[in-house]
């Protein structure tokens, strides 16, 4: 049976990427060795890193005034790495979900955190708007997409201070003016690649903003990682290769513009089905609905109907749609590699299971 993978992350990868990755495990680049056992200092792997960095830069349209880094530790490490480097007095944050809350918590250990706006009052079901970013903040941090609650920033505020964004769950999914951002970070395991590598895109002018009153360990220093070509220590070799293969797939399928067209079609199909359903309702404010994660629940609590729906999904080969425990219900994650046919399969079940 074909499986329709709606997992929130680690998420679906293109079938061709999986096949190429499997081949690389058996033998990579004619070396007679697996990608899992070659030296990260080999010319073959250095070429992998160089092309990966180049493709991220090409797809985002950013120039030489930015560094692109491939790091470890996931987005959760960035929650404290950023304030460790840049929070001198006070930083500004918006609180729009679980991961934004975690980022705020970590930053609080380094200085004052000013929460400019929060959607916690309605269980993070919307994106706050019309807040003012203080010009004396060290930086402003936001989260572009909230996987658990199914909300997404449709626009970014004008920012008088460095703009920092966690794009873990929607990077490469839609066209943006990436030059508006001073620092972007993203765990790869949604749209970019597998778990195990984190991309950081940083404007070089940020280096002059580093704190000078605390010790900066080498592993937390973006500038050092840039100088070392993301190979200060042994990098996550296999995840970087899979990321490269996925980036090639993104480029071959129209780049970010092509991904946006795909993702808009999937989101339209999914949300139209939710809105016309007699059984289901969406949990996020309509104007803030994520094109990556569609969250929905039964209009009325009905354990029997829930069981029947989940059994129907299983029979149709639909996997990974259970909602996060903090929201309940269901979550259809529609990252770049998910085909429109999978969304149609879920919609068919939603319309006919009863």
C-alpha cells in the first residue's frame, strides 16, 4: 500500500531523494565506500558541503554579505545560541506557540526579554499584529510558522533592529525577501532535509554585534563556523548529503517559486475541504492559517466518529495526522515533498468516511 505521509517532522522526502540516499549508503561517489564511513575532509565530501551552501544561497537569492552555515543541535540550540551571542541588555520577542515560548525561556537567562505580543490567550490560534518593535532592543525574534497550532506569519514587520527568524517549518516553501532578515535559522527536517542538520543564514554585519562581556565557546560562535566552512568539528555527514539531494530537487522543480505554487494548491484543497465539512472545523484563525500544517478537529466531541475516521485514514494509507496533544484533533502537515495526490486522498476520506 502507498503511504501518504503527513508527519509533522521528521517529514516526507521526495522518493528520488530517498533512492539516491540509499545508494550513497551502499557506495558514494565511486569511492567504494559508504557515505557513512568516508572522511569529512575528503574532497568528495567537501564538494557536498560547498554545493549545499551554494544552493541555499542561490535559492534564497542572498549575496556575499551573508554566511550560510550547516550546524548541529537543532533549532533548540539556536534558542540559546542567539541570545548568548547578541543579547546584551534586552531583546524583543513575539510569543506565538510552543517553540517561540521555548526561545523566550532560553533568552531569559541572558538578559531582559520583552514580549511584544502574544497569542497565548487563545491557545496560540492566531498571529498577533500591530505591535511596535523598540528601537533600543538588541534584536527582534519571531517564528514564521507554528507547526503545533497551524498558524503562519503572512507578513513580517518593519524592524528598526536586527530581524531574527525561526523558519524551521516553512523555509523554502514560499517566496520571501530574505534580505530583510539579519539571521534565519531552521532545523532541516521539514522542507530542507532530514533531522540532524540545522541551517543558519546570517548577515555578516551581525558579527560586530557580538557581546564582549561573556565567554563565547567556539561551538557557539557563528563567525568561527563560517571561517571553518561549517567543519570546525565533524559535521553530520549523511544529513548534509540528504539535504543537498533535496535542495537539488527543489531547484529542479522550480525553486522556491515552484514550491509556493505546489503548496498553495495543497493548502487550498485542504482548507476548502475543512470549511465545507459538516464534521470538521479548523482551529487557526482563517487569515493566519499555515500552508504547512492544517489543524482541525471534530465540530463536536464524538469518540465513535473519531475512531471511525482514524480507521478510515489507516485503510487509505494516511499516516501522521494526529494532532499535538496541546491542540488535539488532527494535523495535516503539507511540506514541500508531499504531493497534491496525498492531500486529495485525505480529503476523500474526510468527505466519505461517515
